[in-house]
C-alpha cells in the first residue's frame, strides 16, 4: 500500500501495483561491485509511465538486460493514477487532488 499524501495532512492509503523480479539478484560483491561481502546487489527501480504496469514491464528490454548483467533486483511501480492504482475518492471532490 502507498500513502495518499506524503507531504500534507491527508490520511489514508491505497493499493499500488508493483512488479518485483529477483531471479538475477545477488550480493553486490558477486556482481562485480566493490562492497562488503553481505551487501545486497543493486536495485533497478522503474517509475511507472502513465500506463498499466504490465504494459511497460513487457516493453522495457533495457531494464531486463541491465538487471541480468548487474545481478540486480528489478522493481516496476505503476503510476498512481492508473485505474488499478489510485486513491479512493470517497468523501472528496471527484478529482485526483493528491
């Protein structure tokens, strides 16, 4: 879940869709990075386009190529105003004010 308002006083949360892929994720030192032995590998975070998460997960080849090469975790987050990832409007004006 995601906070509705990170900076103001509005309370509440909403479900935000994500895609996590960890097949290639390994310790940083095993991925060729100079890091402590127990440091986790890199995380590639893709902030969502104004499209459903499944569209850009399947059309973003560079992220997949880099993750395999770097031993990285991939995180795709859906844009908060997509139909399946947006705050409820109960009790508010019918607009996406947040």
